[in-house]
C-alpha cells in the first residue's frame, strides 16, 4: 500500500552533515539538561507515599496543597486525575514518621479542612473479608472526602527499581546491536544503536528540561521507542541492501538516498497511524497516560529523524559498501528495464 510514489530520489545524504550537526546540538542540549537539572523521578524510584482522595464537590487543588504542605512532609505533588473530584497527592519519604502512618495523618488533615472527623468503619472487601476503613464524616453525617487509594514505596524498593530500569535499558541496547550485526553488518549495528541512543537521550532531555515526572510508565515508553526506532532503521537498512544488489552503478550515498525515498510512503502511513493512537492517549487518557504518551510522541518524531539523518548517514560515513552486504559472485543482476538503475540523483 502506498499513499504516493516519488519518482526521483531525494538527495538526503547531500545534506547529512548539516542535519547531523543539528542533531548533535540537540543531543548536547539534552545531556546538559540531564546533568544540570536531572530527572524528576516519581516515587516508584525515590520511594514515598501516594494518597488518592475523592471529594464530594469539585476539588479545590490550592486548598488541598496548602493543607498538605503545612504538615511539613517536604516537596509535595498535588494534582487532579480522572474527574474534577479526584486528587492525587505524592509525598517523599519521611524519616520521623512511618510511611503507613503518613496516610492516616494526611487524610485526617484533609478531613479536618472540610470540617469533618475521621472514624473507623467496618466494611467488606471484594473478597468477602471484613476490613477497617477510615471514613470522614461531618456533623450532618455527610462524607466530604473519601480515601480512594493509598500506596507506600520504601526507599530501598525505589533504588532497586531504578537499578532494574538501568539493566533493562542496557540489555535492550545490547540486544539491538547483536540483532543488527547478525542481520546486516557491524557498521549498521553501530549506526543503529547510536541513532537509538540519540532518541532516548533527547526524550530524557525533554523530561529534565520541563521537569516532567519520570515514572515506570515513561520508562516503558522509552523502551518502546528503542524498539520502534530500530524497526524504522531496519526497514531502511533492508532497502539499502536490496538497492545494492539491484543498482550496481549507484554510489553508496545514491543507494541510501534511493532507499530512504522509496520508504517514505510507508513511513508516513506507519508513523501517522501510530501517532494518531498516541495522540488519543494524550488527549483522553488522563494524567495516568499523559507522560507515557508525551514520551512516545517525542520518540516517534525523533525516531523518524534519527533513522533517516543519523543512522543512514553514520553507516555511510563508516564506509558501508556493496561488498559488505552482497556476497561476491552473487547471481543477482541489475534490472535493465528499471529507469532508476544507474541513474545519477
């Protein structure tokens, strides 16, 4: 399936140096922000407490934030999620108070701010077990705020998750290099992994610059971008190999130009459809999927860029040639009827 067909190859590699200079400056800026501003890690990595509450009326975020900040738990994140009644509160670990007691204290303060009082109530869980639950009630027997969910992550667990995340990223990178080296040639493996790391670092740079929360879902998006980006590189590399076999009179940069040009329709279809799905997550997925979708959006845009202007250009500069991909004495012949065979772009 093709949306369009370009009859004349576009000389991408003629401007490879300029595009890679822009890419290098973007990469350097991302590294600079990573070192100077660092990532804003979520509590999955740092440890801490998450409290989700539901108000009977539309939540007053500023009032909730002021109430929690006055408790002295340090840097607290308060944000709406889901509906206008739901609020999520994230707090760092507290040395003086046990983490499980933090939830009780925070809920008690939020209840008092609504002129209510916390009491214990026996309820039945989904499994039929009797549990004790904190309930906020007023003198009129109304429930101005409810405790929807609470989660406690210890610092040691957060450190372990951070270490596992680094291992997952390293294993993914090594696996991609091995795959590209076996399927194509080591020059393509080096070019592909540089392009992929380029995408990852730029995503992290955006998160560092804007201080967006880096959570496990964002890490999943980064790993997805690695696979997504290498897929685009593989498509181009595969077309380069085919072009080397078919057009024996073309130079290396002409072969790469032809490979990129001939895959442009496929690129627009694939990335356009993927971006539509990601955009729907960004617009309608709520806070839970917001940064996951943001990371994927950045990765898709820079994934296209890196596959065309970074990976292909680096492979060309590393000296990839026909002999690297086509066995000497191959019976594959040039198509004499193809108007592009031997054409100078």
